[in-house]
């Protein structure tokens, strides 16, 4: 049983930081919000805030946050891993670890970690300049994807390059040479799948159902999420296994150093051909959400129950009222009761409560 922790620090005061604060408050935790400007959405819900007036590497603000919060997590992966490392050097425990975030926030390092774990990824390689992309096209073929290594999300930071005449414009669009880029083979897919993985500080893992996401190609926002995804059982199981493998691969990778960077630059870039998920001639692509392990999660795992899913020792039939605990803090757990429509399979209502609960019986494979 874990003893009671001090205030939880959250780097980032936006919508996700606010939601994490609300979940932490339901578990009886005090929260310190750290943001680069005052009166952020999350800061309005707490009395303790730290403003990083000079950016995330503000030494004075880092000192203050380390003093207030013995444990710090982050709202998203866009806080540079070196800032997290600076917090660790001040004696603060950072979750997820700086080395994990270093991999997650760099798409090229992500791909290399997944390829080392022998997970299905498209052919890819680092490109230093437009001439390098034309050379890469001989291996990857046209069209191909040119991607920013950092700060890309929801389709941002990606450009489809159809032929050599579009190379210069694509580099300019992605902010080269100010932003490092890499190239990836273009993969046609039928639909996009996602799976959220949550891992506790004790190594236990909970996996949420595989869902199908529909993105707006113009506005780069998620318009619709279908949960659970309408998939054959074997395809859903394959997607879930890939998601678990991605979490394990990114978490086990080490923080980049000057030595490792110089060594990788002399090697042939890692490549691995994608193996699409197939069923009766149909193809799907998998997108792994939640590559890094969070500090806590109070999202209702039963909100979209699949056909049969278990997070504890007891199996949970889909499309029925069910109760399941999903987050433990010390010896307390966040329980969710939900009711789904038997015709549509969609959840119509759910409620949560906080109570004592036993440890999760199921561990990650």
C-alpha cells in the first residue's frame, strides 16, 4: 500500500491538464499547475500555480515547482525532455520518465524504437535536405510522406510529396531547416484505429478497447470516435497487441545521447515494411494513443465495452450494466458503473464513485 503523496505537479494548464486535475481532486489529491502564462484553464481550479514566465526551462520556476510537488506529470508530450530531466535533478519524481518522453516526442526515435521491437511500421529514413529526400524516394517510392520529427499531431507536421517537383515546397511548409525532418513510405489504409494504454507506477497495465477514429483532413481535428471499433476479433486483438508493444518499446528506449546520435548517423536508417492488418481483403492501420504511461487515469474504462473484456479478474460482458474499478491511489479505487444500449452498443449513462478496492489481479503480458 502506497503512503499518501504530497501535491501532484502538472506541467501544462490546458484542457487535458484541467481534466487530470479534476480526476486527481476526486482521488483526494492536491494539485500544482505549472504553465507559461497565468490564469490557465487548469489553474482556475487550484490555489497553487507556478508560472514559467521565461519558458519551460525557467530555472526559478523549476526550483519552485520542485519544492511544491514531489511528483510531476505532464499534460502532453510537448514539454522538452530536458526540462523533465532538470526536475529530476532537483529531486522530483517525473512520470512518465524523461527518457520515455524523449522517444515519444521525436517521431523518428519513435519509429526506430518500434522497428527495434519488430513492430509493423512503414519504411522510413532520416533526411537532411531536399536532395536527401530525392535519394530516399528511390527506396521509398513516390508518393511519400515528409514529416517533422517534433511537435506534430492530428495530421499537422506532415506533407504528402507526390514527386520531385514538390520537394522544395514541402520542406518549406514544414519549416526546414529550422525543424528536423524524416521521410516515410506512403501507406494507403482503410481506416485508423487507436488504443489507449495506461500503466501504473507498479507496472500494471490497463488497456482500453480499440476504437476507430475519423479525422477532418482540412481542420486536422478528430471528428468522430467509434467505440468499440467494428472489427473482426482477430483484427482487434492484433491492433491491441501492437499498441501494447508500442508502449513497451517506447518505454524501454533510452534517452538519446551525443554518442548514440553520432553512431546512428553513420548507419543505414532503420527500415521495416508495414504489414497491414487484413481480413477478407480489407486493410486497417493502427495508431497508438497514449504511448507514454500516465501518472493516474480516471477515464471510465467501461464507457465503451467491447464484446468481452477484462481489466480485473472477472470478465465483463459487453452491452450490459457493469461495475469496474480502474484507478488505485493508495488503497482506493475509482469505480465506474455504465449502461449501454443493447441495440447500438453505445453507452447511455455512467457514474463514478470512490471506495476501497483490492489490487488489480491482471498484469500485462
